[in-house]
C-alpha cells in the first residue's frame, strides 16, 4: 500500500509543479545541502572500501613484488602483470606465451648480462595482449630491452585480437591513472577472492608472501621448487598419455610417403602483422628488441607436415620484415633439431621444460640462433628436414620399456 500512497502524493505534487514555491531561495539551499550530504555519504562509503581494496589487493596489482598473500594467478594473471609492468622495479622485460614461461629471470642476467628483468608471460596470448604488455613496459617502466617469444600463430587469421577479451582489464593497461578506480571498486574481485581473507585471519602469524620472480609462471616446478621429470616418461599419467598417443600415431606412419599439399594456404593476417611491426618496433626506436621463435617439439610439427612449405614461407616473410627494423634482433631456436627433436625436453606435444629455455638462451648468447638475411633459407631447410626425417622408433621403444 505504501507504493500507492507514494504515487498519489507524487501525482498531487505534479499538479502544482508550475507554481514556483514562495521560498524558492530556501528550497535551492536545501537542495544544495542535500546534494552535499549525498556526496559526503557516498564518499564516506567509497573511500573506505577503496582503501580496503588497496590493502587487500587480490591480484597484487599495487604490490607485485611482495604482499601478505599469494595472488590467484589463474584468474588474475592480467591484473597481476599490469601491476608488475607499472609498479615493479625493472630495467628489462621478458614477454611471451606459455612457451616462454619456463625461462629463468636469473639466466637472462647471467647469460645475456641483463640488469634487473621481470617476466611477463600468459597462456595463449593474442597479438593484442602482447602489444598491451609491451606498451606498458615502455610507457610505465621505461624498459630499454625487451625479449619477445613471438609465436607465429598470434598473427593467424582465425585468431582474435585478444585472449580472454571479456575479462582482460584494458583499463589497467592504458595511460589514464584514474581508470584504476575500476580495480579498487570492483566488487567481483572481492567476492571471488574472499577465501584469501579467510586464510589470513586463520593464520595471523603468516609471513609476508614474496613472489619468486625468478621462477614465476614456471610449469616444471612443484611447491618445493623441485624439477619434475617430463610427463612422457609416465605414459599413463596426464599429458603423458597425449604425448604417448601422438608418438605412436607418428610411428604408425613412419616409412610411408608423406602427403604434401600445394594449396595456397595463407595462415597469417599480414595487415595485422604489419600494424604490430609499425606500432611496436618502429614506433620505439630507442628500445632494443630480442625476438625469438618458440621451440615447439617435433611431434607438434608432424601434425602440420603437409603444410610445412607454407609455414616456412611465412616464417621467412616474418624474418625478412623484422630484420628491416634496426632495433630488432631475431633468433630462431626452432630450427635446431638438437632441441626440438629431443622429446625428453618437453612436457607434452607443445610445451617445453626449462631445459629448452636454458638452451635457447645459450644459443642466443653465443649467436648460434641469430637470423640474418643470408641464412633464412638454410634455417628453414634444416627445420623441414628434421621434421620430415624424424624417426620415432627409439622413443616408442622407450615408452614400451617404461610400462
């Protein structure tokens, strides 16, 4: 009944709306006072909540180097990386996909002579994610050296511009600091991470959590920082089953003539690639870029064997364009069969262990993997030859013995 009473009073007041009140000035003062009280009330509620969120900082955006809890990087990796790029002290940045997550920050110091690098990797990024990381590193961190594990598929036509576009916090990667308020007032971030508060109050004597920046995002380490054996040695366990299955499929086809397609397949969106080159490399001539191909295992390439000519042609065109940028050095560990044909170095049919990443840095430091205009064809031929001539039988024998 209250709603009807309210509507009746509203209608009655509307009949007299054209008649200004005799005390118009007093009415305006009262209205202004009400607005002020409302603003103070909202401020009184918002400011404490924003302060609480700054302290809580569920994804360590404001405290990327140390905090009282371990951020949930499965849900908040993009928020955490934005915090690293804006608030952590660094001089160089390591950027890439899951193929780069097992790099050791300390190895960039010892092998390449870098000063204080940080690692900024996420799984399955698209070209838009990579560009956002790079822009923030240059704008907010003033980075002068950037390593990029550049996956060719990020430029494929069937890939979108961003990975997880619906949850990617664009507002944390732009140049407007006032947009951070969306992080401080985001109730969903609080709701999804209340478990950390519960843990904190149950463990009041817990030490401040310090992230291991050397090994962060690494997949071949457990909580005790011990290196696991590759999964393929346990063919019935998790990703090892995928590795074993793929290996046996390749083995069943060994010795048969490989089909080759001459279809004019063009995987790469060259307009997107050219935009990336101009806006990232050419627009930042004072930044030194180290661009490296990731090193996928041979089993991954066997799945694309009929398209090797098209793939290597795309690689050549990418290399040639990047080498026109004076501030870019290009490296190609993917052409080294000593790495990508040794399945003991890999976790599954795609992802490398830290051993691969260490070997990549060794080859970069020695200059072995440096790409030049004169060696592009030789690198592609070496890669193709290793893929086509890969003999899976010794590896299958190893699997049989492991049973």
